[in-house]
C-alpha cells in the first residue's frame, strides 16, 4: 500500500526516487515532531528498527515519549492476546 503518491515530475525535479522522497519526508516530519517514529517508519516503508538506525546514522536522536510508550504497550497487549 502506497501512503503518499509521488509524481514523476517531482522525482525528476529532485533527482530522487519516490522512495527516497518518502524517506526524506518521513525524516523531516519525525524530526519536526509531526509524526511518531512508528508512523514515520511506516511512511518510509521501513521497519521501526531500520528507521531508528537511519536516524542514528544521520546523528538524529530518537525520542521516546509517553505516547510512544502507550502505543508500544497497546501493541504488546494486542499481540499477546492473539496467542
């Protein structure tokens, strides 16, 4: 599933692939506090761990806020109830 459609014109203008543009958009929205790490990694079509590694390679600190903790706790609860 493609979350954001990138036009060929934008790819041409930026000299970047659609995936590269999505990745840069995800990094920007994460660092500006507009997206959680989960949503940013989803936009970048990466695992959360992979996105965290990318951020680390760029010297961008990963913030872990109370909302992130709640989201993780909810996911763990949901996954353990599937067993």
